């Protein structure tokens, strides 16, 4: 078993291995977990694929989470792993911390996770906790190093910037006419990241996530 094999198995569902690490005590991983593997949307192409799934046709709540549970649950069975999800809790699995531990994601100037491939559009649909200790790749460099950080000044309010994230201010802004741009295209701060712009996520997907956030 290798990370490449897991990545290949996840690819038909438009997911990819976005990081992995060897947990230690206190990391929040299941006991005896040798390798924890994170799975993320592979762009371009994730949104057309997932919205064609039965979970998006049955009109029941939380279609993306239910799709993730089904698909990643099947991958877990294939690789004799325990599936873990960011939407099950409390207690909520510490996906933010796990992403940092992989060395493939970093804390950005606006405190959000930035991934070397996904940029500020980093998201995690689930994880696989494996008993086996798999070989890990060399970690990439921090993409924020040398970047002029357009994300830090992209928010037209004080909701998100170098001082962190004010959720209440963000919701208030989304109620205004100016906030329609973020609602329809996705968070302007996330879009300002050069890696985000090159990642290929469709505006429809970002708009869907913003509607779930701003209910």
C-alpha cells in the first residue's frame, strides 16, 4: 500500500491525497493509527462530478457531506482504514491541525489554511486512518514565502485580514449589496490568492459553499 495507490483509487471520484502524516499521541487520530491521509477535491472537475451524484438529486439535507461519507467510506473499506470527517462531531476532528502536520498546508497571512496546490481554497472532504506506516513525500515549500500577500488586503471590511477572522463581521458584510460578489463568486480573500486563481474551482461551487455558510 502506498499514498500513490490511495491517490489513484480516489481519482475517479475527483478526490486526491492532499497530505499525510504519522500521528503521535495527542494528535487526535485514532489509537494505533500509523498514517493519517487527508483527501480533498481535485480540480478542475470536482463540482460537475459530485453534483451528478444521487445525493444531490434526492433533495435531502447535506448532500456533499453524505456523498463524502459514502465515497470515502468505500475507500476506507478498500484500504482497511477508518474514515474520518470534518463534519462529524462534537468532538470535531482537528482537520486544521492535521493539515498543518502534513507539511503540505500552511497558516496563511490571513490565518486561513493555504495548500501548495489548492491555495486558500483548501478544503478537506475526509481522511483515512491507516494502521500501516506509509512512506511520505518531501514536503513542499510554503507558497506564501515571497508572495506579496494580496489576500491580506482583499477583504473590503475588517472581517478577514492579518488580524484574523471576524465571523460576525463577515456575515454582516454578506447582507450588503457589496457582499453579493462574495456570495456569488466565493470569498474575495480566498480568490485573491494566486494559487486559488489557478486551481480551477468553479464559481458555482464557491457560491454553494457560501450559501451553506451564510444561512
